[in-house]
C-alpha cells in the first residue's frame, strides 16, 4: 500500500485527504469489500433515521460551545478530530473492534467482558447515559427490524448497561459484514451526529457543516483502519487510552449546565 496526502483549505477549513493505492497481486482480495446488500444495512443502521435518539445527545459539545471553545467551523472540526483520534470516539472504536471479534467468534464470555468494560469506561453520568441509552435503543430496534438472534450473546447485559458500540458491533458481526467498513460506518455516524449538533449550537450553516464533515473524512478512515488493525488478543483497556481531558470535564460540567438543548 502506498499513500500520499493532499491538503486543501476552503473557507478556513483545512482538509487533509489520503490518496491510497493498494498494491495487490494477481487474484488478491481484501476483506474490506462490502456487498450492495451489506452497504444497504450499514446505511440503514447508521442512518439518522434509525431511531436510537442520537439527535438528543451532543457528547459534551454543548458545553464546549457555551464556553467558547467551539465558535466556528475550524474549531468544531478540531474538537471532533481530537475526540476521534485520542478521545472517547477512539475508545468506542476500540470497544467496537473487540466486541465485533468476540461476536464473530461466538465467544459470549469475551463479548460480555467487553460489554462490562464499555459500561465501566464511561467517565461520567452523561457519557454513560449517552452510550447506554443508544445501545439499548439499538438492540431493541434492531431486534425487531433486523435480527433478534444477533443479540443472544448479550442477553445477560442489563438494558441500562449496554454500550452503543458493543450493540452495533454485535449486529454487524453477525450480519457477516467486514470489520473495517463497519468501523468506518460507526465512526461516520458518530461524527455526523456531532456535526449536526454543532449546526444547532454554534450555529453552523448547512454548507459549513458539510465542509466540516468532509474535512473529517480522512480522520474517520484512518482511525477505522487503525482500530481494525488492533490485536484482538490484547487487552482492549490498554488499547483505548484518552488524552481529551477538557472534553471529559466538559461532558461532566454539562450535567449541571443551566440552559441546554441536549441530554448530554
């Protein structure tokens, strides 16, 4: 694989796009291929129309806007990029990857261990509310509209303790989707929801919001590939890590913010 980087700046928003070329030999294949049917499922499950209540959560973004850490499109892009590269969104990708491997292998013990870690790793009440409310909603809706059997291994996880990345990974693994595109779809959904929240909070216009989302594309793809390459036999807690202390403190501060639009 060879990769070069192309940098563009439009209206103050910098986009760094990787130009990737895969050097595959004759007959070589990649497990990143997604069928049209699989793509339809990914688009459906990660769509804003999938009723998990994502639009009610801002991941602490509301506090960051209130405190003027986010004031425009570039600062919004930088904040979300940090969450994805070294914050709670990265941790979610790690948890997703490990839950995916466990579910694909039918290893209920390993899957429950990841589910327990995901619940325990939430750094505050709002982080826990955000991930568990969406996780249980996803299991409930997907069980009725996709596959109830996909969640059998999670039967012992209480409804208020199922983290969103674990629920999503379980369904996608059982649907025989490849890991890296599933991670990219999950990351895109999380980033798109934050950009949507910023539209209402900053506020950002529709054009600027889409420019931010486009600018975050390389980061989404890089972090999805990074998570897909993790060794599933290693401790996921050691692979998570987080260096977004301000975002974590802000999410906690949002719990007592006087005026707010979002649950988190």
